């Protein structure tokens, strides 16, 4: 009972229910309320006074300290945990259900984040968008040079795109990574309607190599050169003429420039097999 009194008053101080300078119930009143000995209450008040949480004024009573020291460290954490369990039990939750939910929450909070390693800043933006969209996880990024020097902390999974051989030759043996595979054009366009011969097609990206690759693949698919419009997001007038096209092919990052535009088709750079591997790594 002494510990319960200390805990309840401490929780009242933390939550602000008990204000600085507020007078607490007398030892006689608390003893009568809980049907315990007055010495038990007196011992609890003395311990709270030793912690500078309350002040005992002879002939006046027990008051919350005006300048009380905050409960810190493990003491504060224990009080918060105690309060959580008390409130959960008061709402009818069983101990097993509380523990099960806590395990689930702790597991969710321990999920690792991803670190995209790529020196090309524009390609890095695209990879970040694809990984974030596929996993819903936190995604950071760095250049290949910085990664080789600084590495990756234990809370991150390093991702390297299509540089398997070069990366493995450069990385120290203690650095583990997931090497992302590149998507193929046929896989990316599976199930998509092929544009007609008279359709104007725009290719939009902030990554110059994406524009080159898309043009090469479209020409190989027998799209007429004069039916193609290439737009780099770094051009100030990149939006000019796009209202006349029937189809816009872009990467995941550039697609954010066309919200709700049904003409947009996103070419995914990372293979589905790699994205599935990332999903499993955080499950």
C-alpha cells in the first residue's frame, strides 16, 4: 500500500493532476479512505519528501513542492508503464492481450530503414520513390563515395542498384547490402495498351539517361521519331506542348508532377523480384 500511494501521487505529479503548492490529504484521511494504518501513509509521504516531490509542513500538512525535482530516468519510465497497465486493466483488457499488443508495437518500431546508395542524384530520387512506394518504410540516401567511407548503421539496410560487380569489389567485407535488379521494359509494360501510330508520346524525367533509354526502346518498338517529345524536368519550359500528347511515359519521381493524369505510364526501374525481397526484409 505504501508503494501504491507513492506511485499514485507520483503519477498525479507527472500528469499535472496535482499542481505545485497543492495540499494533499492528511495521513488520517488517507488511512481512513484505504483502511490502512496511518504509519503506512506517513512512510509514503516521507519517501516522497526525500525525493523533493512533496513538502511536509509541521502543523499545516503535506504540500506538492513548488520547485520539485522532476522524476527522471527509469523511475519516470516505471511510473508511465504502471499507469499504462492500470488504465488498460481499468478498460477491461486482459494481461495477455496487453502483452500481445505491446509485442506487436515493439516489433513495428524496430523495423529497419532503407539506405539507397547511388551517386547520381536524379537516379537516387527515382529509386527512393520506388522503394518507399513498395515498402512504406523510411528511406534515406547517400552517394556511393560517402557510403564506402561511412558505411551504414545497424538500423539500415543498404540498397545498391545494378552495380553488383563494382560494389562487391569496393565494399569492405563487413558491409552487407541488397543489390537491386533492374526491371525489363517488357515486364514494365505488360498489360499496358500500346499507343496507336498517330499518338504523340511524351517522355518526361529529371534523369537524362531515362530519356535516352526510353527513346531507344520506343524507337525499337517502331514508334515514329516525330511522334516523340522528350522533356527534362530541368528545362524551364518542360511542360510546353504536353497538353497535346496522348501518352506520358515517366519515372516514379517525375510522376509526382502529374497527379491524377490518366495519360501517365510509369516505367519502374527496380525489378519486382527485388521489391518483393525488400518487403520480406521488413516483415
